[in-house]
């Protein structure tokens, strides 16, 4: 990382903190907690272990649900693109259910799977799979026929075409889909934890609301944002070899 980039990030953080402090002074402590108070509460929660515990629980739920959702969705999207009759049968359901907000299913998930981890993970799988499936399907359907014809003329068999042409050409859409799905997974888990959980960042934020504990609420929000930034950076780092090989911007 260059000195210019470090300086730019530092200036951005400082500017954000200054703006936050100005808003705090204008709105008052009863509406917006100041950065110093939030930092003090974060230290307090970290010393008690509550912050790390809730963060780790939310991260585990997100990771499990997101990985399972992506693992199921990518092959499904590729299969739908290659089998028109199946696509015509399944696509209406995809278009129907993807407009239903996952939070609408929280009550049903709690009834069907209980208040344990399964209900939260299932909701994340739900919201992840639709995003990745549609992105993969769209990317696979956008592959140029000329590329397939060229591969066949060079001797590629029908079973090789998906691996040597379709999947490499679809990778930009797949990567975009899994990154977008990660963002929607974060929204889903917080909503699910607020309504049907006794742990996690969402529960911590919702529980603090009942006591008008603005500092803890802001700690939860900032922790969630930082966890999202770290997760996206980790994903981009893991995908860097693939992006370099296929010339994909990540």
C-alpha cells in the first residue's frame, strides 16, 4: 500500500470522525452519540467479552449460510442456463420469491427450525441463493455463441464446453453475484437476530434499544460495517488469483 493511499484513507477516517462529532454536537447526545463515547463503550464491551462473542456468533452464521447458499446457487444457475426446459419451469419461481424480503420469513423460520442457529442460517441461504443464481444465470446466458462454436471447432466435446467456455466466461457475473449476496446476507442476519435470537450483533443492537443505550447501538453498527469491509476484503483477496488469470476486475 502506497503512502498516498495510506494518507487518503487516514484523511477519510479523520474527516468521518470530525463530521460525526459535528452531527453529535448539533443533534445532542440524546439522539446521536459522539465518537469518544462510542469508543469508550466499545472498550467496555470488549473488556467484558460481549462484543467479541456477539461478533463471532454473527460472523459464523453469515459464513456458513453464505458459503452454503453460493455452493448451491452457482451450479443451479449454470444448469438453468444449459437446460432451457428446466429454466422455463424454474425461472418464474425465482422471479417470484426473489421479491419477497427474507425478513418476512423470520416467523416461519422460527416455527419450522426453532430459535437456534438453523433458522438464521436457512434465511441467509435463502437470500444468498437467489442473488447468486440469477447473477450466474444471467452471465451464462450472455456467453457468445461464437465462443462455443470456436471451442467445438477446436475439438472440445459437449461435456468440456461448460468447463472451458461457459464457466470462465461467467466468472465475472458469479463474482459480482457472490459479493452482492454477501451484502444482502448481512442485512438478513441483522434482521433475523433482532427478532428471533438471544445473541449476535443484531440482538445486541435491538437489546440496547430497549434501554436507550445509544452508545451500544452505535458500537453494533460500526462493528457490523467493519466486519463487512473485512469480509469483502477477504473475499477479494481470495479471488485475486482467479481475477488475475481471467482478467476480472475485483
